[in-house]
């Protein structure tokens, strides 16, 4: 697991000190090793290439795993971030085809696989990755991101330079990228509390899409999709399998995925919350004879603690269990360093930062997480609510306009002013034609609220909405439950959960692995009928059923609860003065000309009057704090 950066100059030099500075900015991602290489133009080729890497050593801890890594047989170079879990099998195949290896690392396997199979190597990898290979013979850069988007990669192109990096902040650190707010990214953030790939908060900086690769040659970049969550050529499996048979198949695939992701040359633990997803990982490990180390965050305040559930799982499966006890004051102290660690602003990242920081302090460098279980096994309330709202929108659209208008007036007259009722009014007004119910359910600020905050967002509105419309278009032919699964996976999970997990864990030198979203397992689950994924008797029936009764009933039947903290109380108490000062000056500095100060003041007053939730002012506070740190002139 690493941080990577690259700077390519066309008839332009790549200063060594600039490359070194950009690489050093990624040291938090790879504190174990650092390296750079400058490839000067050869012959008549005008391209100068600088590659940098910082390494968190997980596989092959020896110096042979150092990056940037060269393939002497081809002259190619690689910088790589991630883990290829099936790298030993691929190494054996490549050796049978005549490849010679100098290390035991998966990095070299990726490098050799590209030299043998070219772009098709991507179809062979099982893992999480973002890497770049400089193809010396072709004078071409090949950059790829894993199918599920677990590892990030960002790029920027000007007339003279092409840059890529694991983090947006590293691109800014080069000084070659103007520190300007991107209007589409800002609209995404205000709408969802995170930014939708390929947009970023920085103008002209783009995210490489999940399941895509990019080639750069002769000053021109081309992006190509090689994988998607839904295979358009694969028939629905309901004609071949039953739900019982699918549970057996899921059990087999889960066991394979979890064991594959144990590959490591350092100790590996499991984040155990006591929920179904993390408990399922522990159950699968014990079923096959592995006694894992489990780590749980335990709060002194019983209203926030899930200790009884994590203890029940640890006791049943006799894990080597570790409880990390913290107080609300401990968590509050982590707010400032967590915002400092954000690569892009997000309203959800504080929790992940805190868990990762405490886990690393307990001596864990690699941890398995249950992230993705809700999205693929239908664990959210959105799997029931969104199809209902879709039906309402369809019926409402067929209602005569006169009756719709009368209904809207009546609703406005009797409904209290709160976030939920405001969203319902938007749904009724839009009747599903311009705003899909799923996106409405995930919204932070609705379109009219967002537009009141923006000084002018009309020029970038289409670009901000393009990722949403393209994702919805791909999901349109799926059944209602699978459509929500696709949207959750390619929107909330990709743009919030996975991005936060990567950035916040790597800020603390922890590698988080997510076996429940192995891309082969994910595509299999998407091929099953959505009706199999919901039950009035059990939550996540396919996942629970695949465990064959292994989980305690206490875990299966527990009320669903996220990792929550008392932000509502903090913003009215310990953090009020700080947040208030920040919001009163939010339209200054880097956000000057972008946000409307009076509208921001109204958000704060609505919060104090309990007309809106804490997440609205908190999102503005995080945004301003991030911009002050990273876009100050």
C-alpha cells in the first residue's frame, strides 16, 4: 500500500526538487520507504518522466520491493498503490511463460503481467489498486484503477505537463495546478457532502473512474472502461439458481475472498463493530480454522457504545479480542487532525480517521473491514424506501396538474419546516422527472437550498449532474432493489465510504481491506434477483443465509446502528464558538465569490432553531476548514 505521483513534461523539464517535494507530501501514505526516478528524453522523444512513490510495506518487506520499480527486460517503470491478492498464482503463470523475478512483491507481478499481456492484464487482477506504468518502448503512460474504485487516482493536464497522484493535495503541492475551486465539484459537495467522480473540488483535476484505465501518448490522454458492476452480456441467474443455491455459492465466494485478502507479511486484524458484516467476516475465518485478532472501539457512554455486540461475537468465535476504550473528549480531540488529513472535504470522514488512528496505535497495520455489505446485500432502508418513492413519483406524474398543485399547497400549509418534509415537497414538485428518489434520499442540500448557497452555479450544473445521470442510466434496466444496489455502490460507497476509508486509514499508516466488495463477488450478487435480497424475517437474507446460522441471533436481530457520535450536541456546546466563527467568514478567502454569506447564516440559524440537522452547518464548516488549509494563496 503506497502513495504514487507522476509528472510528465512534453518539451518541458521535470525539476528534481519538485518531484521530491510532491513525493514527500505522500509520506503519510507510505512511511516505510520512499523513492523517485527521473527519466530524461531519449533520442528524438520530447517526453521527460518523473515518478515517485512512498511505501507502506505489507508484502515483501525487503528492499527488493522498492519503488519506482524497473523491468530490465523491457525498460518499463512502475509506481503502484494497492494489493493484488492473487499475485502468487499470477506469478506462477508468468514464470511458466518465461518471466524472471527479482522480488517477492506483487508490484513486480503487475509490471511483468503488463509486459506479457498488455492492457488485458487488468482482467487477471483480484484486488485493489491504482498504478502507472511508463512503457519505455512505446513512450506511453498506462494508468489503471481497480474495478470497485477502492484505491483513488487523480490527474491533471496542461499544455506542457501531465500529472497524476494518489491524492489531490499532492497535485496541488507541485505548484503546477492552479488552486481554484471547481464549480461542479462544489455543487456535488453541497448536494451530497462529498464529490462525485470524476469531479473534484479543484478545477481541471479529474478522478480516474473506477474500472477504467488511461493511456497518455504524444501529449494526449484517452480514458477507457474495462469493467462495470453489471455485465450487460450476463443473463439473470434466477433461471439457473435458487436463492438457497445462491447462498451456498455466496458462502464459497466469501470464504475465498476473505482468505485471499489475508495475504500479508505483517499481522492482520479485523475491524469488529458487532454488526452483521464484520461479524460475517469473523465467522467465515473461524469456520475455516483461522483465529483472528479483532479490534473494537468501545465508548464509555452507553448510548454510543456497541460493546455488547462486539463482545458477543468475540466470545462466540473466541477471537483474540481487543477493545479500545475512548471518551467523547478523545473523539473531539481528533476532529482537527482528521480535517487536516482529508484529501477532499467530506462530512463522513471523522469516524474513519478515529477508528484507524486508534487501531494503528494498538499495533495493527492491516485490517479487514465489513464495508460494502450494506450496499451489496441490501442493508440500508433505501432498499425499501427508494422503490416506494419511485412508485409514488410514477403515480404522481399521472395526476392532473390542478390536483398536484392543490396537494402541494395543502402539504406546505400543514407540514412543519424540517429536512424530511422539504425533501418530500421536492419529490412531489419534481415528480421523478428531473430528480431520482435515490439521489433525493442521499441529499444534504436540495437543489433550491444548494442554489441559494451558491453565488452562481448555472454554468457548471450540467457537469455536476452528469455523473449522476450516467450512473442512473446504467441502473435503469435493473429491478428496483438491484437498481438501488448499483446506485449505492457507484455513488455513496464509491464517493464517500471508500474515499474516506482510503484517505483516513492511510493518514494513520493502516491498510484497510474490504473483502465483501471483491469485484467478482459483487458482480455475482448483482446478477441475482433483487427480491432475494429482502425479507420480512431477516436482514440481509443472502448474507445471513450463507452463514448457515453461525451468527448469534443477538447480532442478526439487533437494530441497525451506524458508528455515531454526538455532533448535534457538540455544535451546540463545545464546538459552537469555533463553528460559528468559521461560518460567519465562510465566503472569504478561497470561497470568495463562490458562496452566498447570507444563505450560510440562515443555515446556522435554522440549525440553532432545530429546523435542520447538524450535518448542514457541519458540512460548511468542513468545507471552509479544508479550503483554508489547502487553497490559501
